C-alpha cells in the first residue's frame, strides 16, 4: 500500500524483488528498533501524509529509491 501511495507504477511482486527490499527483509530481525511516533493523520491533507510517508522511508539505512521501483 505504501508504494501505491508514493505513486509507484510497479507491481507488488516487482517491489518485493527490488534489491533494497531484499536487504530490508533479510535484516528485519537484526535492525535496531526505531522509536515510534504516533500522529493523528485525520487532520492532515493528502500532501502532508505523502510527505510523512517519504520521511519515514528516508529513516532507513538503505531507503528504497522511488525512481528505482517505477
């Protein structure tokens, strides 16, 4: 769902085969936990939510490049 919100035109199976996603899946149990921030998204515009999602993707060591999955 996240890749759809970010405007990706690839299929989910393509995204799951992406090298960055494979690295993320392999390291899922080893990565340190990130303190969760809970935000009320109901008061935000779609552009604000889109920006928050991009910010969250950028918090990872190896973020998925949106250009790579399009």
